[in-house]
């Protein structure tokens, strides 16, 4: 499994399902989904935030205080803040990436959408996202939600994964294929 793929464990799946049900009951699904997108971006962009979430060394109290401060500073909804506090209290904050993936999967399924995990060398512009969504919608046959990730190591192009299908048009992969082909010439 690629390093950037997140598995949804049983624990993360249960937390994602509970959060989705609670958000649905409160009429806050879109708000919580937006909060989770913000949290995923923080997780992807900040080593400090990843350490806060994943560290088994931090005490329950320190992790709770830290995540509460981050959630307040990021202006996350009260529901999301409460959820993060509960996860920290239960020592389940490390499951956050899986919870986010699980929540997005539930949301996409309920909306009849597919989630496309897109990796690019640089952030996609709004026009590029719109164009990609339109192309994926035609290919997949239903609405598509994009979970974007930036990985400068791919040099250029895109890696797109929808369900079990993956298209790797990254420059890094093309160069690796060329290198392998060149080894056979001689």
C-alpha cells in the first residue's frame, strides 16, 4: 500500500460513523466536512500538528489542551471541537486521518459521489480542479469529490485514484519507466 494511502481502521470507522451521524442529526454535515478538510490540510502541511496527533508520548491532558487550542485557532465548529476533545480524551486522536477518510467515504456514498484522491506536484488552481472534476465525472459516471494532496517529489503531472482504479501520469513515474526501458537497450 502506498505511504499516502490511509486505511480506515475499525476504530477510525466507528468514530467516522458516529461523527457523521451526529453531524447529520445537528444538520451540520457540510460544516463538519469543511472542518475535516481543514484538519486534513493541517495534517498534511504541519509536522508539529502531525506530532500532536500521533505522539504516544504526549499525556492525555497535553494532547487535549493542544488540540483544543488548534481547533479554536482554526475556528472549527463547536461540534468538531467537541469531537476532537473526545478523541483526545479517549487517546484516539491518532486515528484522525482514518476518521477523516472514513467520514469523506460515508459522505460520498450518501451523496452518490466518488472520492478521487489526487496527488499533484503543486497545488491545483480552481480552474484545474473544475476541469479535473468534469473529466472524472465523465469517466466515473457520477459526481466526484476531490481529496487533493501536494507532493513535490512527483515533479509534475498527476496521480489520480478513484476506488481501486489509479492513473499515474506523474513525471517521476514516466522517468522511472524510461530508465527501466533504457536498461534493456544496449
